[in-house]
């Protein structure tokens, strides 16, 4: 019974150390993809602000687009009616 308890404690300790090491170690693949994604979202935000400043979209479409960006999605392109 004592052997089982010691084994489980060691197993938990090794798991905690492994998780800590994974959190502290840099993962370049995730970092690169995150930076690319953020770059695309920033470009979308810049385009959306420019469209609003030049009067191409109204405030409702602007707020909707900004909400999409805040949720991590690129805003849908809305066309002029007609």
C-alpha cells in the first residue's frame, strides 16, 4: 500500500514538473503562427478603421467588424446594397 502511494506521489510530481517545463520553454511554432494571425487581424483592423474614416461604412457595420476582431475573427466584407 505504501509503495502504491509513493508511486502515485512520484507520478503527480513528475507530471507537475513536466507541465512547468512545457510552460516555461518557448515554442517557436506556436509563436510564429500567433504572430501571423495577429498581423492579419491588425491589417483587418486598419482596413476597417480606414473604411470608417472615409465614410464607406456606417457605425453599425464598424461596431460589428470591431466585435468580430475582438473575438479573433476577420470581419465579413459587406457590400454596398444595389
